[in-house]
């Protein structure tokens, strides 16, 4: 079972702050949280020539297959899909 974001729990507000910090190159709420170089490394392909493909469901009665951004080539950085 591929569990992508399994284990990440928080509020919508906290997640928005985190994403804002990533988009601001590691700076959030007026202070530096991550080095800009760290954010750049998080955003680079870490899978080589491998690509993200459709995730088939493990429970057809309870969920569907997942295909994020159909038709676009996808890979993973250190923290998120690119």
C-alpha cells in the first residue's frame, strides 16, 4: 500500500502557513524556518527517471484509484510531488 502523506495531521490553518512558508523560500510569519537551499532541495526530483503513476485502490468498495494531475509527468522531491 502506498501511503503518500500518511501520518501528517494538523489544521487547515497550519497547513496553509506551512505551504506559504515553502512558497516564500523557507521564510514564514516574519522569520526564517528553513534555509532557501533546503526548500530548493525539497523541490528537486529525487526519483531519477522513475515517475509517479496512478495509485490503485486497496479497497475498491471504499475508494477509487487515484490519478493526480492526469496527463502530466510527475515525480517526487524530498517532501512533495512535483
